[in-house]
């Protein structure tokens, strides 16, 4: 019984992390559009810092480089382009 509860906790945690990553990505894309034509704003800096902090947390837990939604590896090309990414191409879509 505890194994199924643990599994549900893991699934719920991944679902919450996926939703947060999608929201962060949408927010970041909006801010990136603004930042490209103006000096970097405080919200854009806070967004970038929070993404980096979450990536460092994933590194500390040994989860960096793996998609937070499905658990598959994130491609090296994707990580080189965006080291703070939390999603693979399939889940990002």
C-alpha cells in the first residue's frame, strides 16, 4: 500500500513540476520578447534566477538532464542551448 502512495506522490510531484515548467516557459518567452528590445528587467532577472536555482536543485538531487515530466533524458543539444531546461522536446511541445 505504501508503495502505491509513494508512486502517486511521485506522479503528482511530476505533474505539478510539469505545469510549473510550462508556466515558467510561457512567462519566460513573453519576458524574453520584452527583454530583447529593452534593458533586462527585474522580472526577467528573477525568472532567469529561479530557473537556474531549480536546475541546481535538480543537479543536487541527481535529476539534472532528465525530463521532470516523463523521466526521459533531455538531449545534450537541448541542454547546451538552455542549461536550465527541465523538459525534453516531446514534453515541451
